[in-house]
């Protein structure tokens, strides 16, 4: 039963990884499109890069948890 729980926790962490990518990458892509269309100035890239930095760190953490079989809201595997 413990192995199945760890696999399920890994799947949940992978879903959190994918959701994090969508939440942080979609606004960054929209920012890129707005700059290339001339709707906003290029200075908007500064907060977009900061947002992508935070999102990438969070996504990497969730991916590491998924590969280790740890639930997204836990720090260690369940016993």
C-alpha cells in the first residue's frame, strides 16, 4: 500500500508541476506577444523575467518531488 501511495503522491506532484508551468508561462507568453505587437514597451520584460524565475524554481521543486514520490504539500515521503 505504501508504494501505491508514493506513486500517487508523485502523480499529484507532477500535476502541480504542469499547473505551475501553465500559470507562470502563459502570462509570460502573452507579455512576449504584446511586446512584439507594439502594445507595450520592452521594459515589461523585467517583471516578466522575474516572474519566470520564480515560476521556474517552483516548477523544478515540484518536478523533483514528483520524481521522488513526495506529495506536493509534504517535505518527505509518507511512511
